[in-house]
C-alpha cells in the first residue's frame, strides 16, 4: 500500500500503479505511514484488529453457543489468535483482518439487536471486499419473521455500501470500477492459485486456438455448481444457524472460486472455529471424539496445503515442469476443503440440542435453547 499512498500525496491515482485492487479509502487511512514515516503502521493496525476485535469477538460468539467464558477464550486463543495461518496473514500487511473483523462485529451487533448497524457493517464489508454480499441475503432471510428488523437491516446495508462506493467513484470514477470491482469478475491468475480451475484457464491463455465458447464453458463450470449449492445452503441454514450458514457460504465460495489464494482461507476459518465450538463443550460426552476428529482434519488440511506449496515452489521458483502434479494436488486440496465443509456443518448442527444460541442465530426470538427432534 505504501507506493499507492505516495501516489496520492503526489496528486495521482493509487490505481496508476499495477496491482492495487482495493478501495481508495484504504490508501487514505494509511497515509500517516508515509507522511510521518511510520514504517509498519499498516501491519500494526491489521495485527491489532486481529487481536482486539476478531479474537474477543470469536470468544463472545463461542460463549453464546453454550461454552463457559474460560473455554470460549481458550478456543479463541488457540483456534485463532495463535493460529499460524492468522498470524502470517495478519502480520504480512494483508488487510483481510479488517474484513473478517467487520463480519464478526456484524454478528455481535445483531446479537445486541442493532440491526441497522449490522446492515451498515455488512454494507461496508461488501464495499471493501465483494464477498460479504453473500451474507446479506442470509441475514435478511433469518429476519424475515420480523419485518421491521429486516427492513432496518437492509436499509443499513444499502447505506453502508452506497456511501463509501459513491465517494470512491467520485474520486476515481472509471479506475475504481475497473480495478476494485470488475477486475475480480474477469480475473484469471494461475500463479499462487489453489483453485481447481487454474490449469484449464492457464491452458486456455497459452493456446492460440482458444475460442470464446471454451472460455465460457469453463467459467460456467466454475460458477454454476457452487451457485446451486449456495442457494440450497441459504434456504436450509439461514433460519437454523446463521453462523453455520455464513461459514458454508464463504468456504464454498473460496473452494469453487476460479482464483483462490492463501488469504481467502482467513475469510472462513474464524467462522469454522465458532461453528465447532458448541461441540467442544467439555460437558458434552462426545467432546473427546470431537477433539480427535478436528485434530485429524487439521493435520489432513495442513498436510495438503504443505504439499501444494512445496510443488508450487518447485514450479514458480525452480522452473520445474510440474504443472500436472500441482493440478492433482489442487484437486486433492479441493476435496479436503469439501471434507472440512461437511465436518464443520455436522459438528455445528449435530450438537445443536446442547447449544444455547442467541435469538437471531436460529430465528427464535423468545427461546434461548434450541430443541431438536
């Protein structure tokens, strides 16, 4: 971001430098890093948000699912704050901590019946990163029994998205739309890409005889199936367990997306921690089995990630011709992510009879405990 801040100070657009794909608000907020030569200010801000917003937010949401305060804090500590993935992403200058914090705080504000504020937060989140737009229908569907709450939420979401987007468009009209919005629609990147579809798109780019219909067919495969699952998840989970619904939406988006980089995992990981927390209750007679299962899943996912990174290093830095092997590992990683999706949802919904949910999570305004048949 530092080069983009220097562009702003010199009166130029931050989008003049290739690679800036974010809201211009980010560059303006971090201007003190350049003005006063505060090196590492951005990294400090992102790491601080991770520690004081995401971690405590996870602990509070875990507490709402029936755990003791001590156990909730322990799960937040070991599941997120000390998680090597979270530490790596949040301290290398990536802004993903901001968007994750926005989503977590949105849940907390809804828990306190601040529906307009919840909408504003998700609207701002959609402006910062497009993917939280998936959560807006889920939140609205969970509130359909309470019309005035749903209207308040949707009004806040519209307000939170339109205002910063309008400001950004006034500052950099065409550049903002092309770089921060449309770029993510037509982006195709075969480097650092865990996606199942990186090799087909790479071959299409390298081929001289590629037709528009071939490109369109692969794009159709990469979006149609996940769209059907997203709709099913939305209608099945939104009123039963809103956090599980948003987790499912996010991990499916990341897993089936045509571009998948390491920071995308941060989008769904804290939601997964919250989802499985109810099954980790020490009072639960199945807790030992749950801990054992999650340990095996974590080892499997980490091993697949490490194997992919090892082969990708040989390809990108050593020039080894291991395209097909890397693609096979992408398929393996794709399957393991779907396995994580299934395990987390089973633990979240299968233990729901022993979880105390806030009213909005299960669309039940008066009852504090969810009774399952």
